[in-house]
């Protein structure tokens, strides 16, 4: 089940009032929300629910042993075993067939494939599980009650594509009933409506009309079309992914729960480091806390560069077993390393009188284009296509008509919106809640109608991050 | 709590519920036909039954009260075909296409006998439209690559309609779509790749049964006539689905192949492209195929139905070879 469907609207229309009705009765609410979350997850494939339940049991058991055994050897062994099981399951589903295929290709064999379909959301809940067990081990989060942990692991708004919420952020919210008199409904509606618009109007239109044709047949397109397709993909992936997590955050708010933000106007970043503080923020901090810092972080001279590179390469591989993702991670890792080394280099350069505003604008422009360069590899089905796209950036030739005023307007608008201060959103939401209830409802209903019309009855294209 | 969160306006859960109920009711009333179509497209089960039980009477009422007018106006403004007759009346595809002349059709539904094809030149390339369900997406893009790489006098346009088929015209009517695509793109050739979603019964006949094959074949012919739209120089190359990995699709895809073959003699201008044979191992499913350079390529996706990206180069080459038998491309 995915959010922008009639099935989900029906599901949520039932779950929301029941959740608030049962909220004061915690003994009823907990099993109810757990059952609702498993129903949501099993709607895609009931077998997935067993994997989620298995992951929950394994990690809660490990966390219990760790919490009760201090920091002895057993504790460490259990931690390693739990992480190995988590990563092992992820590896089987995500990488085993790729490995078999690679061996087959290089040795000219036809090894059998398992044909395992990647369970939706497995990467996200595995990362959450690892963070929980590690945090219990580090004594940064207390052991959760089994039912609370099960709810945290399966809570349907974040289950499929994040954000990656930590136990320390979510489990305390389960301690008591949420306040039914303080629901930030306007923010929730804004996030859900904005997410629907970003996905159905911006991402799907740019993706089908411009990005797919150019990345499908780069040879057929001239430099202008190719460049705009690269910019278009930057907009498409942002609007696609942030749409889903915005809706997740909004739905959680309606149920009375707060999730951390996952995006903060990423294309206004002044550096790659800044970009990673704004893009998929919950994954960035996960990589930082559970990979980069355990590797040694930035405390080791040259090792800092190695750690940056390793973290980003593994971050790339997390998206899938393909060389394109390795290059994507490599570009970001190399970029972050260069940024780290730059101040020492800049000190030795002669002083310039370039105004700081110009420097900032140049830094933003450069960052955006490095990110776009990396997106080319992320989007391309193989390295050959990625290099073909880059090779066409300077190509002459007639236009094929994929760049239309609509597409141009959507790209420009999506980039321009990033510069609107967050306070404007608060003002709009405050104005919205001053409307009478029926006006709020009708305006949201009309928006849903408009979005259905824009999609032309063809539904919503699959979310890009579902396959990760 | 952040400063921004402190400034956020808050309301009660009760009021929030009221706003959501009004929003959903508004959307349901103004888009009741769309909701019925969404329900018809769902897998059989209690959710589908509940949705249809709720949406069908609302759809009738909304139609009587003219509440579907905003949606039809929006569709017209956005250039989408009118699909508001999604329930209660038979779709064009369900009608006997050979006998009935649709009032709204922009061109005669039946093509006369096929005339000689137009031979393309670099200045006036062959306009190839690749369309169909999700199977058409990679096939079409790989065909476009081949055409570009070989500098052939052709332009390929890919218009994949994921999740569609011939067995649920109430959800997506390929007859309407074919007319719209023929009018929008004026192709010389339509390459139709379809079948991945056609495991549903047809007119009461179980999927794959003889009656089902006969009805499927009739629908193939009807949609082809709509694509031809009276242009005797246009051709429709209907690509059969590949051999899938598991039941029940093995039987269904085999029957789809049979249905398309059966339709070919009835419509001048319809050609069948057999992908199943050349991309299987003696008629059996295989993950790997050997390319022209002798390399083994993982040709299929996890689902055992779709081709992988490199694997879709195989059907693309088969399609191009089929086109090359009728058109002078080299």
C-alpha cells in the first residue's frame, strides 16, 4: 500500500479516528496500531510481514541481552551477531543475485538466481534496528518494552521509505497518550498536500516527459536538452523522495507523533557538507553516527579522508549493487575530502577582494553542479549511459521537443521554491486554520480532484526510493 | 521542541477528523468515476467490494447532479480523454468494435485494406510509437537506442502506460487510448507491447480459456483498428509477451500470443512480433541470454516477467528486425 492511492485513503480514514478514540486506553491502542501497521505492510505481500516480525524479535532479544549484561564479552558478541543478522538479511535480499550474476558474467557461467524480490522498506527498518541495538549498547537509549519496540519498528508512516527515526526520538512518545487538543493539523495538511503536488505534478511530469527520454536515448538529444534533463533529474528525485517523507511526517503528525525532518531545501547548500545536512538528513546522520564515527571520524589526519570516502562509497552501495552507485558515492566522498582539505590550501593562496556574496553564490552554484554530476550516475542504468549523457552535454543538433514550457516552468519553480523562507510556510498554515472547517475540507478535496485530473487517471508512478 | 514547532498552529483531533472527512467526501463526490475506476483496478477482496459499494451509488448520484462536470472540464483542459463513463456503461473496447461506429471517434474505426508503407528518409524519418504496459518501457527505450546508434532514419517515441491491459477497460480503455495516441503522435508505426496485467477474466471467461482467447483476440483487433484510425499506410506491430518464469503466467502469456496471432488475419496492417520464442530456451523460461558478442546477459528482472535493462535489448533487436522486413531503414 502506498500513500497516494484510494486504498490508503480508505485505510487511513478508518485508522485515524480509531487511533484517537483508543489513545486514552493504552492497552488497546498499542495492539491496534501494531495490527494496523502490519496490515499496511502485508498489503504489498504478506510474506514481508514475517520478515519484519523476525527482524523485530531478533533485535529486541539482542537489545534485552545487551541491556542486562552490562558491557561484557557476551554483550559485544550479541551486538555483533544482531548487526550481522540484520546486514545478512539485507545482503541476501539486496546483493546475492547481483553477486551470482557478477560471478556468472565473469566466469561465463549461468549460476542459479534466488529471484528474491526486495521487500519494500527493508533497508529503512534494518537501519533503524541497527541504530536501536547499537544505542542500547552505547547506553544512549534505554531498552524499550517489547510492544513499544514492535510499534517503533513497524509504525506505518515511516515503514516503507523513512525517515529513519531513532528509538530515542519515537519510543518516548509512546510513554503516554498524545494530546488530542494539540494536533498541528495545518502543518500536516501542508506536508501531505505539498508532497502530493511535488510527486504528481512535478516529479512524475518531469520524469516521464524529459528525464526518461534523454537518459533512455542520450544519443538522440542535443546539449541543451541533456543539460536540462540533468537539472530535471535533480528536481525529480528531490520532489519524488521528499514528497514521500513529507507525507510520512504529515501522517504521523495527524496521529499525534513527531518525526525528524528529512529534507531542508538541499539545493541551496553552500558545500557538499552543507548538502548532506539538508538531503536525506536521517540517513546522513545514520551514516555519520554508525559508520563514519566508528571508522575513526575526523580524528585521524589522512584517515579522515579514507573514512569520508569509505562512508560515501558504502552509502552509495546501500542504494544498490551497481557501479553507478559506487561512482555516485565516490563523487560525494571525493568532494567532501576536497572540501575538508580546501581551507589549508586557500590559506596559502594570495588574498582576493571578491565580495563574500559572490563567493557564496559561486559556492552554491558549484555545489549544485557537483551534486547534479553525481545524479547522472545515480540515474543512469549503467556506466555507459552515464558517460553518454555527459558526452552529449556539448553536443549540437536539432531539438527533439522534450523540453516544453511546462517542463521548464516546473524545473524553475521547484528550484525557486527552495529559496522561500520556512516562516512563509508557518504564515500560510496559520491563515489556513483560520478558515472555517468546511472551507478547509473543501479546499483540500478540490486539490485532490485537481491532482487526480493531472495524473489523467493513470495513477502515480512508483516512488524512486521504494527500490532501495 | 524547535522554535518553528512552537509557532505552529494547532487544533484538536476532532476538528482534524472533520476536515479530513469533508475533504475525502468532496473528492469522492467530484471524482466519483475515478474512484470507481480505482476500485475496479484493485485486486478482488473485501476492500475492493467495500469501495465499489460505496462509490457506485455516489457515482450515480454525482452524475445526476452534474457533480462530475469539474472533472470532465479539467480533463478537457488538460487534454485527457473523457473517462468518466467508467462504470455502468460498456466501454468502447467492450462493444463489438467491428460493428459499432463510435460517435466520438475522430476517424473511421475500420481501416480499409493496407496500402504500401511510406519509406523513410533522413529528412523525413519513420515515426515509431512504442506503447503498451510496463513491458513497453525498456523495450521502447532500447529500440530508440538501437535506432540512434545505427543512425537509422527513424524517430522513436515511448509512451508506456504502466499497469494497463485489455482485460479491464473500465480501469483503462486501450480503445480510447489508441485513438488519442494516433491523433496526438500521428505515427507511421505503432509498436504495441502488452500483456503483463492481463490475468483477469474476460466477459465471464476464465483467463486463458478458449472463450477468453477469442474475446482477447477481438479486443486486439479493435484496438489495432483504433490505432490505424483509417490510415492504410500505418502499421501496428503487436509484440507478444515473453515466456514468464512461473504459473499462472506461463499459460496466460501463451494464450495471449495465440490470441494476437489469431487477430492478425482479421486486420490489414496488424503484424505479430514473436518475442517469446527467441528469448527462451526451447520455449522455457531462462534468466540468461547470450548476446551477439557471446556474453551471457542477465536478461530478466526478479519478477520473472519483465526484461532487465540489458535484457530488453533482445526484444528491441527482434522488433527492429521485424520493422526492417517491411521498411527500408538501412
